[in-house]
């Protein structure tokens, strides 16, 4: 089973992934895509992403879906994140149309491979500066709008049956995640 979080920066994805990983060490997890690309290749991220950055991020999403894991896996981000940020960068003239089209093709190819995607609502989580994520509110608002657009597109096409919105406190989010995963046949500990 491939489970992923998706959502704008500072919406609780990594917090939830780390809690699940700590309590369920038998699960595989991938906790970084974007930050690893920045760290390993010294490429710009966030509002400064480029064709190369976004291409490498999308390639990582491909690898995360097709990698052979030892168990069920939980991902910090999925192809929806990659295409949303690529779309924003295209809208602002920082990414070419060909890279946007490629990202959209990869997104469409991969989206059905995720058994569960948890969209982390921004409503209950403040934007916090951790030294790497962008704290630009306009950027975050634009990203949230693009997430809404992509999720709406899946709803309209009837392909959103694997997307669940998580909101509330960390405890409420964990309880919801546990229920969804149990319904799918994956029992996890949440405390």
C-alpha cells in the first residue's frame, strides 16, 4: 500500500508522517523530496524553483511510486505536490511550458497509484518559519488555490476516491488517519 500526504507548506504533513513512523517502525517512509533535492544538488526551491528543480522533484515522485519497499509505505508528499508547485512556477514565468506539461503528464500517470492521499488542511496549522519553507503568505495562498483546483479536477473526473482531507488538532488528525487506513486494511498505532 502506498499512502501519501499532500498539501501546502506548513500544513502538518511532516509532523504526521514522523508520528506515524515513530509509532509504526515496521512501515517504510519517505520524509523528504524537495528539501533533499535542495540539499543534495544545491537547487533552488519554493518560489525560486526552476525547470531542473521541478524535473528532479517529479522524477523523485516517480521513483517513490515504483521503488520496491519492504512493507507498506507512507510518503511526505506525492505527485500532486510536484505538479501544484510546478504550475505555480509556470504561472510566474519561472518554469517552461514543456516542464509544466511533463509534470502534468507524470501527475496523471501516478495519481491512481496512491492507495490513500491525505490532504492536510491549512486551517488549523499556522505558517511557521523553519529556515527552509517559504513564509510568504501570498505564495501559500496561491499554492492552496492550486491544490483546490487539482483536487476539484479529480472530483469532477470521478478520480478522488483515494483523497481524504485531514483537519483539526494533531490528535484528531491521527484518529482520522487511523480510521481511514483501517478501512483500507492497514492497522496503525497512533499513541
